[in-house]
C-alpha cells in the first residue's frame, strides 16, 4: 500500500470531528445530509439513527463521509468511526486514519470510543504499508486504553511481522497471545508458516505442525497450499509433491488451487509429462481443472513443442463434457507454440477460434503471427497482418518492430530494415540496441563491412556497446579473412574492458589458422584458456588443419594429446581431419599403417569417439612421445 496524505477536504472534515468532540455540540453549519438523522433520533431513537448513518457512511466517498460523521455527534458510534477509518485505510490515508483514531479516543460516550475492530483495521493497513513496528506500537496503546485484543488482532500483527521478515518478533507475539489465554487458530499458524518459508527457515516448518498438533489444530487446505507454493518457489518441487501426498493421507483434500501451484512448477521445470499425470490424478479425485490449469499445461506443452497435445487440451476445453472457457492467454500459448514449429496454417485456424469464442486478438497475438510468418519466409502474409492489426485499432510497439527487424535481417533484406527504423522514429518509438544488433549482423553476414562500420559508429554514439556488438563486427571481419579489422575491433573491445566469449575466440583462432598465422592462433588460444574457456573440437580442428598444411606432424600429435588431457569429445569431422593430415606426410602414413584396423574403426559411423577409436588415436601420440630426460 502506498502511503498518502489526506486531501484538504478530508483534513478539514477531521478537524471538524475533533472540534465537535471538544465542544460536545454540533458544528454551527450542519450539512444538509445530517437533518434526516436528527429527525430519526427524535422519532425512533439513537440506535436506529446510528444504523442508518452507518449504512450511508459505507456508500459515501471521502471527504463526504468524515464531514457527515463530524456533523452528527449525537448519532455516531464506534461503527460509524470504524466505517470511516476503513475508508481512509483503503485510500492509503494512514496518517489521517491515525488522527481519527485519536479523535475517537476522546469521545465522551463510551459507545463511540475505539474498540478491537478500530485498532485492528488500522494495524492491518499499517502492516500492508510495511509499518509493522508502528502497528505493534498500536497494540500497546490499545492495551493501555483497556481494549482487549482478540485472535484477529494478534493474527493481523503476526502476519504483518512475517511479511516484514521479522519472524522472531511474530513468535514472541504468538507466545504473548497464548499466555493471555487467546487460542491461536489455523490462520495464525498459516501466517507463521509462511514467515518461516519466506525466511528460508525450513527446519522450523515442522515445529509449526508439531505445535498445532499439540493444540489439536488441524491444518487446512489453504495452509497446505501455502506451504506447497513456498516449496515450489524455492525449487523444492519434489518435496512439495510429498506434502500433497501427506495432506491427502491426513484427510485434507487438495483443491484446484493446490493442483495448479504444483502443475505450474512442474511445467516450469520442464516436467510436463508429470504435470499431465497430476492432472489425471486431479480428475480422478473429482477436482475439475479450471482455466488456470489448462493455461499452465498448454504453456508447458508449447514450451517443449508438444503441439498436438496442446491442441488436444484446447479442444477439450471448448468441446469437452465440462466446458472451461479459454481466455486470450490460452489461445496465445497455443499460437506461440505453433508459430515456433512453423505450423502457420494451424496458428491461423486457432486465431479464428479465438474470434468464435469471443476473444479478440491482442497485440501479443499479432506479434507472434507476424514473427511466425517471417520465420517461414511469408513476407506478404506478415505485412497483411500489420495492416489487419492497424484496422483492429492496435498500434505496433517496440517489440513488434524488433520481430520485424529480426525477420527481415534473417532474410537479408537490409534496405527494408532501414525503412522500419525510420518508421519507428516517425511513430515516436526510439530504436534501442536490441533493434540495431540484428541489423549489424545482417550486414556483416553479407560482407557489407563498410556499411556495418558506419552503423557501428552510429550506435556507438547512442549506446554503451556490449559483447554482442563487438563480436558481431569481429565475426564479420573473420568471414572475409580481414585480419586487420578483426584485430582492430578485438583491441577496441579489450580497451572497453569487455572480454571475448568462447565463440569469438574460436572464430579468431579459425581465421588465423586458415591464413597460416599459427603463432597468432596459438596466442588467441592461450588467451582463451587463461580466460577460463575450454577449447572445443572446432578449435582443435582449425589448428590441426593449420599445422597439417605446414607438415608439422609432431604439433598435430601434440594437439591430439592436449585433446585427451582436456577430455575434448571428438566428432567424425576432426577424425577425418586427423587422418587426412597424417596421410599427407610420409611420417604420418607410417604411423597410420602401424595401427591395424584403424581405417575400419573410423569408418563405422559418426559416433566418434568410441573407446577403440579413441585408444587408437592416442596410440598415435605415444608413438612420438618425447623421451623423458635422464
């Protein structure tokens, strides 16, 4: 809750309340609304007038309700004050509410003074505003005034303290509550349990259940669901599943919310099959899935591209025995998966189903469909959707343009991307780095390095460039074999304090090795390992080809030994490179001939290394192991 100051009208009304209490007489200018209540006092008595006043106070907005309250000192009671207190708290006017409580405590009539409800209302609002300490102070004021706290009062404070991560103080209040003869209920223990969970004090969770058992209080479905949710949020999904089993053993039946919490966590972990099994268990227990259940499962299935099952669940929602109304999220989840898998005809059909079920497409729907059609090179259809989106009253946002730019960049239509960037600016959407990087990559991929450099300088003036921007330029230069430009951007990158990633190192090594500059390639390799990256099979393939071209068999064998030491998995390509390299020299040929059956082993397929093939390669190394020093 955001703290607010009361508006002038509310403050004036509260000042009027204070003045009327001090004078014990109505203010001189009684509002017109007050007259009927005074008539009711004369005709039916104060109690009836108070009931009618309280009903009206619940309907009036601020500041009218405090004004009416101030005008009727002979009618208002504690309920009247509590109604206005609650309204102030709902609006976040907590200082005004505290002021009104002080005014209330000076009422000459006992029936109009604060009661447990008055204090608890304010305590709840203070706790929601992260002012739990002040709420506890209010408890002490309440006790000093002789107002007895009840289980709701203590429960409110315990919840507020737990939300504020002050669980130990909450436990002190629980003990105080019990010593006062007030029995805690399941709601109080649920708050304490959530406090321990939020603080990560899992060892104390069991103690809560033990204490409840000692007092004969059984946990309910809300409490158990809260625990399951906390466990899931902390990645303890298996433990959460065991809690569900335990609650059923104790006769506490999970409800749809309980199942939804666990199904959601399973889907997020990628355990969609287990989530579907849980749904089956849910149906067997007679608990009907709701829209949240279906949305969660459909999103999970779309995430692992199980689109036939996702479509099946959507059809079940619409055509099943128990119809569950799908919402825009349901349809969008299915469309998202279909677009990712290129099933655009079905995605359009689901879009039609949306309209049939009263769910108009939103911007997210259009964005996914546009991206999907560009992915399958259906540019015309994607642009038709842009027009349809405009006809629906929707405007493209930054993400829409990001999708369009990415799509056209992959199609190498860089001129179209320039027009899209201009269109963005004309619509008041300033392009960001995420829009420029695909554009830069498309230019580099097409060898348009001069244009790419101009664009790089342009975005360098607008943004702090990251690893991706520098790596893109380095990759582009490497593709053209432009060592000078690659080294230049590598230097810029290092000067900015940005370290290359494994991919950038690999591409640089490949470029230097292909150009025969093996000293530079080895230098980059040393930088790569010093930065904590393990060279992969592609790095060694490039180096072996480079040294093989120079006829350096000893260095090739040294690299094979290094691969063994680093436990680098070989593939069929590098084995072929090794064999081709060794066959190019007499020394290498003699080594291969000394390993009978080697040619047969490497011809068995792509699954390299198998132990036999690996052992044979390492035997090559041992043939030329340098002699140990005496």
